[in-house]
C-alpha cells in the first residue's frame, strides 16, 4: 500500500501565502543547527497535546529519528540503535545549545552500515549465488527484529536478496540481469547516503520531532513546501510531465495534456532524461544518478522560459538519443480537480441519468481567483441540475483530505444552513483549557437536493470524513464502499518559517461531526459495504505511531439544515430505505466477478499471513498469465492506491484513465445504488433531484 503522506486537514490563510511570498525573496540561508530549538518550540505553541518539551517526547523523537533513517531495518544493528539513543540522550538541551554532533554521529554510523551491506551484497551475488524459490521472508519490518550482529545482518540480507531476485525474475529479467540490478540498487543507496546534506539531516530530525507529537504533524523543508503548494493550488510552471526515478535515471511517467512536453509531440512515457540545460546557450548538466528532487528543480521554472533536455529512448532495435527545447508554461493539474461524468442506467423499465462527481482532494488556492474544491463543486452541481440528473454519486474513495473551509462549504451544498463541524482549540498554553469552534454553512441555497450517494474507502480521510460524516449525521446521503474511512479526526495548521526554512504543519485540534462523534480511529461507517483490497488491519489511523485517542462531545445538529418545502427540498434517508438499498446491492455484489476477484485476493493475502515464499511471486504471475489465456478479457481489478496500479496507468491517456476509472467495481456499484435510490425516493407529489433545484432559489429557504 502507498504511504498516507497526504492525509491532512489544512487550515491556512491568504495572508500566510502572501507572507511566505515575501520570505521567498530571502532564501539565502540554509537550515542549520541554530534553527532546531526555536522550530521545536514553535510546534509546542499550538499543538493540541504537547505544550512543553518532556523526557517522554524526547524518547519518541529519537525513536522516530531511527525509524526515519532505517525504518525498514535493513542496515542498523540492535546495538547501533542503542548507541544512537545514548548519543541523543538530552537532545533537546543539546539543540538549545546549538549542538548537533549526536545527529552527525548517528548519520556516520548509518553510512558505515550501508557500506558493509553493499560489500556483502556484491559477495553474496557473485558466481556461486543460487536462487532458492523456497526462501521465506517477512516483508513488513514490524514483524521482524533488528539483527543483533553482523552475521545476523548477513543472514537477513541473503533472504532479502532472494526476495529481490524473485521480484526481478517475475518481470522477465534473466538471473544475471537481476543480480546486477540488485547490486546497482545497493550502490545507489550508498551513494545517496554518502551525499546526504547536513541540511537534509537536520530536516529529518525536525520531521522526527514533529512525528513524535502525532502522525500528522510534520516539517516541510523548502522543497517539500513547494510540492505542497503545487498540490493545493493544482498548478505549477514547468514542462507538464510527471517524473520518477528508476535505476538512476529520471523517467517520464506521464505527459500532462496541454503541457509543453505533450504539445511538442516529441516525448513519450518511459523516455529517460539524461541531461538538462537552461536557455539556448547554457551547457548541459548530466542528471544521471542525480536525486529526483534536484532534477525537478532544474526542469521547473518561470512561465515563458526555455529548458533543453537530452533524452534517451529505448527502442526495439537500439537506444536513441536526441535533444529537445521546451518553453515552460503554466500547467493546470486537472486530474486532481473535481470532475463530473453522466452515466445512463435503466432500472425497472425507467431510464435514469446519474451524475458521477469525482473529487480527488480538497484543494484550495488562497490567492485571488485561485481554484478551490468548493467553487468547482458548486459549478458541477449546477451543471447536474441543468442536465436533469436523477441522482449524484460523490466519489471520495481516494481523497485524503485538504482544506477545512472547503470541506465545510461542500457539505453545505447539500442542505440548508447549519453546523458542519466543531474544532477543539487550546485556549492558552495550559492544555487542560479547551474551546470548541463551530464551523457552519451559512448559505441557505441547496445546490443539489436530489438523491445522494457518497463513495468512500479506508483511505478516505480528514476532510473527506467531515463531509461524509456530516451528510450521514443529517441523513442526507447514503455512505457506500469501505467498511469505514481512515479515522483521522485531527486538524492541522501550516505556518511558514522565515528565510526559506520551509514550514511546520502542526496538529492544533480535533474535529467532531454534528452527531458529536470524532472520526478519530473509528472513521465513518459505510451504510453499504463492498469487498475491498483495503480491508486489512494495517490500513487506518489507529495503526499509526502516537495517534491521538478518540473523543466524543454533545451533538450539535441544526434543524435549519432540513428543507421540507420549496426550493431545495430534500428528504432525509430512513433506516428502511437504506435496508432495501443494501439488500439489492449485496445481491449484485455477490454475483459480480470483479468483487469476487477482490475478495479472493484478499483471502489469499490473509491466508498467506505475514511470511511469504519468494517463489510465489513468479507463481502468481504464471497463474495470472494462464487466467488471461482462458479469458483474454480478464483484467486485474485494483483500487486507487493499490501497489502496481500507478505503473499500469502511468502510460495511459486521460481518456484511457477515465475509462479504467469508470470500470472500477466500486464505482459501477455506487452508480447502481444511486439509481436504486432515485427510484426509492420517487413518489407522487414529490419533487426530487434536479426538479426540486429548478425552483426559484429564494423560495422555501430554511432560516
């Protein structure tokens, strides 16, 4: 599964963006030891649970630091960890005195261990190596202890390299090719740690401190902050391509439609960028083996400027090299913006039109006229009304969160006026004094009054949980998909640091939906549950280090949310109607081969347990090939974020990705549920869906 790094609930302001723009002009300083202590204190000024530095927090910080440098337990020995813990004892006092020697010592020890592993890998993968498909391995580091001695480390890496060999053999590489690829991987890991900058080491420490507070506080270096802002604004200035790092090369994964790279007609996915030059006359800079973030820095640039690339392309005959000049431009990341698709269904002899509204994130650009999820959603719902849609499916199944304000505004698009969420806040530096701020929807217009289905999964988090939880509390929508959402019920604020030092993201409170429940740990329960590859115990907030405990407060449901007549009239869902819809859905799900495949794969994963046999990697591939021969139309069913799906879709056009999305089993069934719901709510004299919204907007408003 992918790491859930995007699970946050953003609280920021236009003023903070403007202030940061001013600070960007003075980025001459790099993060240094002198900055660590003040930044740590900055976190404690607002954090919901910590107001001062404690011994417990220090222990947690050191633990997170060790996890950050070697969380996979590949390099450090048990005694190394104890040595690092001893060296970092009193680290808060040390950073207050501008002493970072213990961090340097830990890093030096780590580099030494990586060097040892590289040397052993070359020895083990020599001429005498024999592949053993019966080798067993714990893939999850949490299921195995750290090696105690160098011999223990050797034994583990022998198993680990057998696993790597099997992985490459499953991709049709020959044994010798697989061995050389693994050695290059080890060498690349060594090169990376040897070139690790002091600034990166200090940033790792600060992020470890933040993660010791709770799973969602973090430190954003200047580079990470730039990526964060691009994601929130859904735009950047560059060539319009997504890149990855593979085997030391920067590889084009996807061309963004409308971007300079796509418009040139000369670049393709899987092309390798081997050198970059600025403008017409600058010399090329070799980028092979360069860190991806550094390559991205060279390629990104202001709109209207030129960048030249040297490209290496693999062909059937032989590799070809060529140069290309691109003019950078403003790029809209449209794949992350809200979209709507209309799908026709016929149920019980009645033709229905369902609006499938996909919202991948709660984005917000606080600059003037910048894009926002709520503004785009409002436009799309207006379009659904004009299109006379009979029901709407709001897809939040791959939405990890974003802007708090947009979550509130989007919730309010579906009912009158009223409370959406309460956020706990520290009153003073004393942690035992807490206030609750209530965020309300104050717009009495109901932008969509018709039948509403919300599709979620276990990775729907934060702002997604506010919207789905609020709509469920008001009985406004039926929640389908996952058995429950991620369970992140905390709120983060982003505060920019001066002089190009990045920003801090701090958990400042918890949020509660109108029923009084925090979504922390429990998430939002699905009314109708589908089989899902995410239905594993390791997916969810409660599995993360130092996650906050759940809480509950008195409910604060607003009667004014319910509109019973006139424009915007909507009918609350009843237990009886949900029960009927559930029975119909379960019958379809039980017969759908796509869901059966997901369930079988999940059962197989659970049956295998925590240990895997490396030879099974190849057996699984052979089994899939045989299934393909029997049924050429058979395809692998995946869900957003599942390992392998990103590689499968990277080379597809936007239209092809959309087609793949519309074929997803959970999406198809959610549209079916929406069609059933539209019929369920139809009765003589009722005006539902688009018809209700077509009334004049100032009639029948709730006050």
